[in-house]
C-alpha cells in the first residue's frame, strides 16, 4: 500500500503525465462550463474530501493526495452550493490531457440489480465469493518472492512465503473452496461475470430484501475483455456490441460461454455492504459512495482520488441516441482495465436503464484535469490560466 501511495502526485506546473501531454487552459475554454451544475460536482468532491481529511483507507489505494489537494479539500468542505463555481475556479487550474491519439477514451459502468439467494439451489447455483483471508494485493512497483511480475495479488503462506492466486478457471473448479466462501448465489454465470466486471451489485433475495455487494479484492491476474474477444472472432459485430447483446450471447451459448469467460483469468472477490442509504451509489476504490454521472474511475497509478476532471464529448441517452456531455466529474474509483492518463470509466448509476447506457458507452472524450493550486487566486481573477 505504501509503494503506490508514495508516488508523487501530478502537481501544478507539470507538462505531462504518463504518455500524455498536459496543457493549461482557461475555464472559459471548457465546453458547457458556465451551464454545469457546479453544486452537484462540489457535493461529490466534498464526499471525497471528508474521507481524505479523515484519513479513511481506500479500498484500492491510489497516489498520494498532496498538500495542494488537501488545502483545496479543506476549503471545499467550507464552501456552500452557491459558491461552487467560484470555489473550483479559485482553487484549480484546468489542464487538457492530450494522449498520443489526441483524445481520451471513455466507457461506462453501473450497479446491476439481480435476483439471488443466500443458499444454493437448482435455480441459484452461481456463487459470488468472499475475499480469502490470505489474499494480499501487490501494488505497482512492489514485488513478492515467488510471484511473477505480472500478477497483482498473492496468497500469503506465512514465513515470507507466497503463492499465486488461482485463475478464474481454477477457482470455478474449486481451487479456493473453503478459503473463499460464497456470500450469495446468482442464477446465470453471465450475471455473475457482469458483477465481476462492474464491481458491485444489489441482489434481490427471495424474501424481497436487497443485499448489496461490493468489491473486496481480486486474484491479481490480468483482465481480458470477453466482449473484445467475441468481436475479434466475428461472433458479434463491433457496431452491435452492447451489454444486452453480450448477456444474450452468454445465455444462448452456455458451453461456449463457460470456456470464453475462463479466457479472462481475472477473478473478483466481494463483501456485503450495509444498506445505510439506498440512494447512495456503490462504494468505489476511494472508499466512498459513488455519485451517478458525477463519479469516474481513473488509472490509480497516475491520478489521485478526489481530483476533479472535466469531460466533453457525447454519451448515449435514455433513448439510445447520443447527447452532448460537458460535465465536471470527480475521480473516486479505479479498475483493472482503466489504464492510461486519458482512460475514463463513467459511473452511470443503478439498475437496468443505467446498464443499457453503460453498455453502449465506448466513446472518445476530451479529458481536462483540474490541478489544485497551493493557494487560491483572488475572486477577481476567475477562469485565468497560469
């Protein structure tokens, strides 16, 4: 945990991050900036700041917060909704993130709502498993004896000895039975796979109760997109690929689907989450509830949680058509497939409608990170670039 947290944060004055250039711009250059709901963005930012200032642990640690973002958080906690836009303009400087391709790439994710049971049956036979007690995460730049460099987790055998965590195929064959106990049982293997990809879900039990599950760890093997494999093999046309199309293929091709899903060796472990407030989103990598259409997942090896990002592009609407996107978002999550300075995963929300939109979201996006100032500029200088 310390290795990743010790990485120096990207500070004001930086000209690059990863393989992307950073170019300072003015707030006036951000599409839709004046019309945005800055109060909603501030509320999401404050959620992150409360955890940062309290020193609450992250579920998936990212880079060090840095003094400038800490100062902005202290100010943000005190700012009211009417002051939201002025707060961001005083404490941050927008920097366009320009990868070699010229634009970022954005996908969407959501919180599924599925049916399940606490005991297995002929109807509910596919488990979501708890994190093994011996599981240890391996962060970037860390190495453990006996563990190949490409793996990001291991099983602690004691006495400074470690073993690789089994692959998805081996776990499904029983390799962790007794070590990773099922916490809930689902109906379809494809449903469980989607929960693994999304990282959270609400499970409706036979008595009507909702059980919320969230990410608790992973086996550390590389993630392989089965949707991409189906497109490459001609099973589904690229322009037809969506979450619904993928789930339908998995349900209609059960034997082939089982083999296909095992080509992704990555496996996710879960924990139950108390339903304190059904209106809150699932818990993201930063350890705070996600806000629909205000929270994003970013590459945790490059960015720190709590940073604001402005996104501009187009996203699928409820009717399936595209609508303009120009919105201030907050980095509160991460993901195995979210790699690169301009790679964004957009949290859409909870339920089937959110799932439809998330499954269609594979779009280019202009990414602008708001880097914090050590001290705010005067109110008479809004929008000025450094």
